[in-house]
């Protein structure tokens, strides 16, 4: 495999420049992910042509996507969200699914889209992994409101992944894959039980003693679990991100509350947000088909249109079902945060274009709307909650 060193340097330079660009304005904070995708578009083949994705960068990008969902799963504390936050999140997502499919079918009947099922699912996603750094920096994760955001976001990521896996299995004419989804879930549960109960004293001591040495047993074991479940999900015909998300949940169960948990999570954040995840978003920008968007007036119109539909599909349930739990200000903020979508959109549109059920202009419009949503909706949500 030939590696283009210039492309790698450009990606590294964009990764370093993105947080600086995002921090230029003190009044309007641009999410780093938007800066990464935007700069990726600029340096990519569609504009400056300074870099393109080869097999090496594509491999790192896949690892970055897996790590993004792994960290999202790692952040979920079921002790915090179980009960009302998780129940309302599940009910809200179920309603979102019905709304999303109905809205997508309406677009399909008018001829604006070709893939109503995938678009309908895309409208129900929540970019929990992308929101995590924003929520953490704003201190929301420490608040009661943060429990409801985590509950809605967890279901908004996990639900679409499961449904997409089932749809792919049925469309491929392999119903056995659907059964394998439940087998995978059973394997993940068993792995979690084994990991939480079988902790030999020698291994625990080795993990703690190598936390600051070259051994780094905790990180190595974590990567083994991540890659193992991702590969297992792939072997079962499921999406890799489902395995990565499950791996994050399992590792969170095992490590949360430990004496070294803070330092350990810091190492994973550095590996993910400092290295692998930026490559995924930058390569997403470099692969963004800007020509397909610019050359299609309907696709350009769909970008803000899809963003509004995100808000309808995810925001309406948040407004109605949380009335007994949250004040109107927090409900508006939750609606905006729940409607922020991006990483899953990339995965869904890649599936749609690779299988031929989704047009290229339709796919780029969805991704463009996702970029718009993660740029505007979190900023608006934080602004609403900051008002006295």
C-alpha cells in the first residue's frame, strides 16, 4: 500500500488548525467538528486539491468513526439516565421514527428524494458523540438537564443503528442477520457481565501499575474490546459503529468509579479527539461531493429543508413529552440538541449511495444539513439556557 505523505501532512495540519479556527470568535463558538469538515472540503479535491483520501487515510477514518461512537457509549452512565430520562428518550424516539418516516414519504411522493426509509431514519438521529465535548465544556453533563439530554441522545444514536442493521439484512434477503443482531446483543451483555465480575487481582494490579508506564494495559485492553466487538458486529453483517457503541458502554461499566478512571478517560479522549476522530471528520469533508450539491438547485434547497425536518422530527417529541419534567426553556434547548445530527448521517448516506438507493445530491444535502444542525442548534440551545 503506497502512502501519500503530503496528504497525511495536510490532514494533520487541518486537524491542528481546526480548534484554532473554531476559537477565533469569542461571541460565536464554532463546533470543532464543523471546522474540521469545512477545512476538509477546502483542502479536498473539490476546491484546492491539496489532499484526497487514500486507503490509509480511509482506514484511519474508519477507526475514527468507531472511536467516536465508542466514546459516546463510554459517556453514558445508565445509573444517571435509567428511569424517566431513558423512558422518555425511548418514547420520544419512537414518535420521532413515525414522524421521520411520514415526512420522508411526503418528500418521496413529491419526487424530491429516492430513499424514504433511509431519509426517515436520518431524521431521527442525534449526534450525541459530536455533542459530548460541547455539553462537557458548557457544564451541562453535571446538571439534571444533562441526564435528559443523555437519555434522548443515547436512544437517538443507538435506535437508528439497530434499525439500519435490520433493514440492510432484510434488503439483502438474509433474515438470519436480523437474528444475529440479537445474538450480538447477547454476546455484548455476557461480555459486560464477565468484565464487571471477573477482575483477577493480578490483572487489576497490573492495570493500575502501568497507568503511567509504557505498558498502558488499560488502554490496550480497551482497544482489544473495541476492535473485537466492532469486528464481531461486522462478521454478523451489522454496522461497525454498533459494535463500537456497545464496547464503549461495556468499558464504561467496568471503569466508572475507579480510582484511576479520570486519568484513564483522559487518555482515551486524547487518543480519540486528539488523533482518530478529527481524521474521520476531515476525510468526510474531503469526500464531500460539492459539485453534486452546487449543480442541483433542489439539493441546495434541501439543506435548510432537512435541517428544519430534523427539528420537527426530534424537537416536537421533546417539546410535548417532557412537559412534566422540564421547564419550557430546557425543553426548547433539548429539542435543539436532540435535532443535532451528523456522524450517523455520514454512515447512512454512505450505505444509501453504495447500495444505489440514494442519489448523490440527496446524500450531500443530508450531510450538509447535518453540518448546519451541529453548527446552529447547539449554539441556539446554549443561548436559550443562558438567558435569565
